[in-house]
C-alpha cells in the first residue's frame, strides 16, 4: 500500500444519497405524526377512518413520504451534492433526535 496516495472518499449514487436524506426527513416526520396523533384525538379518528387503524395509516404516510422525497431528491440532485459522511451524520442525528423525542413524549406527556 502506498501511503503517499490520499485515501479515497466514499462515493454514493444519486439515488442512494437521495433516499438517505429522505429517510432522515421521514424519521422526523414519523415522530411528529406520533406526537400529533397522541395530542389531537380527531386526527387519530380521521386516520383510523382511512384504513381501519391509525397505525396502518401512519405507516402508509411514512412510506409515501419516504418514496416521494426519495424520487424528488433523486431528480433534483440535491442530495447528490452532499458529502456521504455528512448524509450519514444527518441520518444518525435524525434517528437520535426522533428517539429522544418519543422517549421524552411518552415519559412526560
């Protein structure tokens, strides 16, 4: 191994970058929707009326958002311009924030 060569930076495809960013946003949306359903009973009833159970609607909303944002970011090339390590950091931070948000919500509300 030649130590004079700089290490290669990781490379991600446009779609991979886009869907990593979409996942980070969807994770935060998931937490916000869980808070909203818990705090506003009419929303829970409305979501139940759509699919028979509010968690089914919740999951479908997350899936739709993830896919839509993934394709949107793929076509716009927004995420492709971001450093892969930064995308990983964004996703990790989103998951940590969402987890902490849910833990605190259900512990104190």
